[in-house]
C-alpha cells in the first residue's frame, strides 16, 4: 500500500494554498512499503519545470501562441522554411545534446521570427530551456554595464550557458556607414565564441545574408555559418505583416 506522509512536523497550509495539493509543492512523494520509507518525484515536477522554463524564456504571452500550425505557407519557399524549422525542432528533441544551430535569414515580414519562436516554443514544451532576446535590446543592456563586471558577467553568463539561445533580429540597427561598432562586435564574439566551443545551440533570425554576416566580421560570421551548417534558411517574398 502506498501512503503519502509528511516529511516534517510543521503546521501545513490547506491544500488550496498549494500549486500541487498532492505533494504540497515539495515535488516529492514520500511513501511506505513494507515498513520501508521510499520517495519518488511527484507528477507535478515536469509541469512545474515547464512553467519555470517558460517564465525565464523571455517569450511573451502573444509569442507563446506562435507555432508551426499557424505559420502561413502561401509560397513554396515558406513551405520549405517551415519544413526545415520543424525538422530542426524534431531532431533537437530526439537527439538532445547532438543538435547544432539554425539561422533564418531574410527581409522583414518574411516569417523569420514566427518560425524561430515556433521552434523555441516546441523545445520549451519538451522542457528544454530557451532564452529569447531581441538583438537591439540585448546589446543595449550589455553595453550599458560593460564596465561594471558585477552586472555584466551575470547577464553574459546566462546568455552563454542557457541550453538554447534565440537571438531575434541579429545586428538590427547596429550598422552605421557600413560598419558595426567594435563594442558590439566584441560582445557578440565573446558570446558566440563561447557557445561555439561549448557546442551550445543558437537560433538566429536576421535580415543579413550569409555573405554580409561574414563581411561584418569574418571570425564571427564564419562561426555562425559553421554552427548552422546546412540549417541556414533564406526567406524572401512579400512582407506578411503589411499584407495582414
């Protein structure tokens, strides 16, 4: 017989005060079998893990609705992009730790962000931690505290070490007179180089082509291209947002 027993003698709140009334938010079920005290994870553990990952992901409630099923495939190119994105997500889920990066490149409104978010949402649903950042916001925050190590390092460490990092609109608004400033490049190289050598995946969306990424900085661009390998999707066509 399985009995759920208390692991301490402190007064307990009513079940209504717990997210999980079964384990009372301990995430562990303690029970007795033939006089032996045993324990097992509560069924709420994967659900809570999913909620924690989602809360830390940076993906808004609106973007949580973006999936593969509601991506519009009105052209052969968009159908191909969807196929590659779905295959990437499926391969990642089936072969955790053996999957590399993906880049979605093309003009504004072509669906890059939708597919990138759809990949992230599918990975998060499988309880794979993903961090979503928009490049202009990310780089502005990092640059603002670059000379304050106690602020800069924790921010950079999270970006370096999260299981999957999604950078939306890479280099958006970064270029001036054909150049990206050195501070932006230094920060991006430190981040990408770390993930390159530790084999931590990136999901990238950008309006830049492969050639332009390489020309901006050959060392950085070549790493991004190598990390994505045959998972570089070029998207063009009519701006979907304007059509809507």
